C-alpha cells in the first residue's frame, strides 16, 4: 500500500510538472504522421462509422472525408446528423447520414439495411468502425439512471450500446465487408475478470439465460462499476472469436480492437472530472491514431489490439478487478488509483503500438460462449423489415 501511494505521488508530480495542461486539436499531426504512407487510395474507400456526432467518431469522419473517403455516418440523432452534414460539406469525401440508435436493435438492423441498399449487391464496405460508446459515470449513482434498454429486451443499455448492437451490425454487414472490422474498445477491458460475461443457465424460468453484464435489472454498485469494462472486454472477445472464424473460412477480412487511451471527448462525465481528464488526455486527433494505424498499417493482424501509447497497457493490468485484494479491503481501490495515475503519463509516449490484452480476453471458452449467446440474442433482430 505504501509502495502504491509512492507511485501515485511521484507520477502526479511528474505529470503536473512536465506535461502541458490543456489540449489542442491537431489535425495536421495526422497528416505528418499518418496515413499518407498507406498504399490505399482513400478516394475509393467506403467506411461505416457508428457514433459520428461527437468525439472520436466525429474526428474519424472528418479525417477520412478530408482524404476523400465515403463515410456511412451512423448516429441516433437526425438533428445532430444534419448539423454534422453541414460541417462536413466542404470535405473532399461524401457523407451518407443514417439514423441508428444503438439502444434499439430494431433501429440498428434497419440502419444496416440502409447501408446494404446504399452499397448495392456488387458493392463493398472497406471498413466498419464500431466506435459509438457510453459510460454510466459515477458508479455510486445506482438510482437515477434507468439501465434497461426498453427497445432491446430490457437488457442493460450500456451492454447493448457498446457491445451487442455492434455485434448485430457486424453480423449484418459482414458479407459486404472487404477489409476490416475495427472495434473501438479500451484498455479498461482489463477491469473485467470476465465472470459477468459468462452465460450462466438461469434457474428462474422468467429470466432468460444471459450473462450478468447483459441484465438490465441490476442496480448495484458492482454492476455499475464494472459495466464499462465488461462491455469493452466483450468487444475484444468478439473481435478474437470473429477473427478466428474468418481465418478458418480463408477470408481476408481482419478484425482488430483499438484503444484511443484517455482522449478529450464527451465520454468523461461533465464537470470537474472531464476538466481533470483533459489536463493529460490526448486530443481527439491523437485519440483516433490507433484506429487509423490499425486500418492502414499492413502489419496489423486480425485479432490484434492497437494502442497509441505503451503506458496505458503497461498500467492497465493493475486496474482493479476487485475492490479488495487477498481479503484486504480497499487494496483494489489503491491499486486502481496507482494504475490510473500512471496512465496520466501517456503523453510522454505517443505513437502506435500493437499491445497485449488481458488473460480473460484470450480465454477461448469465454470468447465462444459469449459469441454463441450473442448470435442467439440478436437473431430476432436480423430481419426486421
Ligand atoms: N475518450 C476516451 O478517453 C476513450 C478511451 C477509451 C475508449 N474510448 C471509446 O471510444 C469510443 C468513442 O467514445 P468518445 O470518447 O468519442 O465518446 P463521446 O465523445 O461521448 O462520443 C460517443 C459517441 O457515441 C454516440 N452514442 C452514444 N450512445 C449511442 C446510441 N445509443 N446510439 C448511437 N450512438 C450513440 C454518441 O452520440 P450522441 O452525440 O447522440 O450522444 C457520440 O456520437 C467509445 O466506444 C469509447 O468507449 C474512449
């Protein structure tokens, strides 16, 4: 405990004394580092992106359209899509706005149909970027947010938004995908020990068998605390299971997970915490670097996990899975705090890196169990016309 406290203090001092506070939006950073080395001509690329109205999705849309790509822009709000269309209208590429609410799997299925109609029978999608995401924020606030997604079988909203809807979208678009599925996951997948993603048979006939993380009727601290980590692990498990299937079929489509590290977007709860994160966060332009490198670097293999710093994955294994460790209460909290403080040093090490993922993410049984359950859970939403 003393060691962890020392790590926290030293890292805080280094962070605040050496790293410039605030962040800049640095589009040009990308042109100098980036995609130009790729042999792919962007003008002929068709890319589907979810969650384009803010943060990393908006940045990706902007950068890809600037280079001439056609972006099928999926978002839940028509008003925000119209506004985005206005902002993007002078870009070289084309934006095709499509309404898609990831808390509603019928809406997801219909959005996929619109994409399929758009590309036509002979058409193709080069990249699907499963980006949209949410966070519940304060885990102590277990009462004021209704966590059940009423239009998706009452399952947990965050699980449906971050993971299951993307599973459905990927399933429907897969026949037209030519190059890659990108899962915008997070090093926070280390927070999940995978237990809540195991499909336990239910003894209660009124409750279908499903992973605990999918249930929308738990309002306790632990469910809230681990929900984001569970959804991000679910995305990595999905990527690895799908990568294995595609490889077996001899498909050239790769499935890659990425972490943007801490990036200055709207995902952090508003107020002091968001301000605080922005003192050390990457800009959105730097945040999307891992996704762009995953897409355009040929050395990235299916099943890989790409980050934009090595510091976050080095610290991530110490993110607490449990609040008490070896029976010592609060030890988990302290380890967690130490890991998070170390992550604040991320800006010293910006780049692109293929990094390791948690042991749970490599558990083939867990990957397959969740994949097979998800296939069944989305089945009735595949054809909704
Ligand atoms: N920023 C970070 O530090 C960080 C770190 C690791 C991973 N990530 C991951 O990066 C991804 C993008 O997050 P961000 O940081 O860019 O967050 P953000 O600024 O909050 O943007 C999230 C986007 O997702 C959309 N979205 C949320 N719920 C949706 C729903 N039900 N249906 C359709 N779209 C929905 C939002 O739409 P609205 O505009 O309508 O709300 C918004 O466009 C997420 O998957 C997140 O987990 C972020």
